């Protein structure tokens, strides 16, 4: 799989390379299962009516003046409240945790801005495998070291606490003064769609509390937060107050990377928020200037019309209610497709494949055995066969075939399932290279 190539740099994003490859394929057998946008059965992107209405209102009086590097007044705070909800915000305050936020250019930029503001070139950044390939592109783009990965699933399909703790221990053993920098996509992550729940977060807090004498930065990528089994749930991040109570250190910072790309179906508007949570008031007070300086020095400020569109929804209770109803409807549609795909694959694959059932979210993943297969792995060999069969779906972290149940109707999902099974059966006939 070629990387996505630009004149300036090679981006470690196989999804972009795959899009390029698929666009050049003229075969009538071509099946594409790449882009993660919620779409109806005809392939049209689903957008809440409230967002469409707000877009009309904003366009009638479009304002193309510069916006502040921090964002329109009140918007960052409103987005944080939409992510956290009143009860969690109150519980954090009662736990002695303060917050500050800045508007970013989507969730990707919220992560990149945070890493620019809070890490140095020598800092090692830990994330989970599998993970969205954009994290690799971010670290490459801001000149950070390649990511350290831990396997997010244990043998039972639960959060892999042993791998998580071992990775942190090894980092600190290798570099005594290391910061603990973590990027985690939760809940309903890309590509697995898992929500590991409060118990796992209690254990994560216990592990991190062992290192509260050093700087800890945890970035939560919450892009899929609002697509649980029934859509919006303001208690999805209810583990946060307890996390701060257990770690109990002014050196602990948590940044929520939020976005309206998925939650409001404003994919191209590129509006997100980087919300810093900390018990250290000085750190909170500096956040707007620190992060704002990184924003000013990169893209300067986010789209003003996009910000006005988000604000128009957030300040109107009726519009926000409509968005929440849409989130529920969309989540139920995607989960119905998930169940259809699981049924279509049931009992048709060998032990070399494991379908990971998502708790909810945009995707479902097929885990492929990564044992050695000649000069490559079985997963890579299988994937190459898929590409030659004209099926284009990304292989995440070199092992997880990601299928976007968010954007494929049941007919397409059945075709994808049949193509996967056909190629898997053909692989059985290929003598494994010596």
C-alpha cells in the first residue's frame, strides 16, 4: 500500500493512498469501503435538518471576517459543555478540576495542537493498536518520534490492561525522566467501535496513579462520542472525575479533542475544540495562550462560517434536540448494518480471522492473523489478494480490515462480505511460502 504522497512530505496514511488507488481502478467489480461518513442506503451523506436550517441562516448573513485564534466568543465553552454535560462538568469542579478550551480546525487539529503545545521532540507518545492512521500523520507532521503502540484488546476482547501498564513501565525504564503521553480514542473508537466502560477506566486510573510524580498528558479523541447504541448520552465520560481523584496530581493534564465533524455531520466545516482539564490552575490559565500560540503559528484561525454554524445549533435548544434525535437514529441505523454484516459473515471464515463486534460507532473490523507468511505476514498477503480482487477497504495497523458500516447499505455490505469470504477461501489454496 503506497503512502499518500504530497510534494512536501510523505504522509503515513494508508487511507489516502487507498482512495488514490481505488480512483484509478476502472473494473466493474470494484467495491469501495473506505470513507467514514454516515450515509443513507443510496450513499447520500446524512445531515441533521437542524444543521441544514442553520446553514441557510448563516449563509443569508455570511460573515467572512477573521475569527480569533481562540474561536468565536463562547463557542469553545459551549462545545465543551456539549461534550461533558452539566453533571460531569459539576462533578469535575467539585473534584477541584478546572478547564479552558480553544477552537481548533476539527478533531485532528485539536490533537496536533495539544501535542505541539505540550510535548517536545524527544517525548515518546503512546497510543493503542489498532488506531486511526491519522495519529501517525500528526506525529510525522509535527516532527515527533514514531508512536509507541500497545495492543488494545486482550484475549477475551477486553481492554488490555497488562499491555497498557507494561508499555508505560518499559518507557520509564528506558527513559527515567520520561513524560507519560497518551493518545486514546474513546468511546466507540476508529476502527474497533469499542466502549471499554467505567471498570476499565478505574483500572487505568490505578495504573496511572503509580506515576503521579511525573508529568502525565492524556489526550482523549472523542470523535465518535455521540454514536453509542442510542445516540447522545451525556454520561459517556462519567469516568473523568474519578480519574482525577485517583491520579490526584497537579502534573496530570487531560485534553479532550472534540469535533462536530461526526456529531453534527459537519465533516468539511473543520470545527473542533481542545479542552484542557487540570487541577493546576496556572496550567489552565495558560492554556488559551499556549494552545492559541500554536494555532496562530499554524493555521491562524478556524473557519468563521463553520463556527457560526456550530454556534447556531448549540444556542438553539430546538436545533440541538433535533441533532440529538438524528444521532440516535443514525446510531441505530449503523448498528442494524453492523448486525447484518455479522450475520453475513457468520460461520464463513476460518480461525485465521476474527470479527470484532463493536459496541457501537461507525465501523466494524476483521482481525486477520499476523503470522509469518513468506517474506510478509498472512494479513498483508490476504490484503494484497483483496486489492487484486478490486475490494478497497483500509487495513489498519497492518492487521485490522475496517469496514465502514456508517456508509454502506446492506446490499453493499453483503457484497463486501462475499468478496472477503471468496478471497479467504482462495488463500487456503495458496501454499504458504517457505
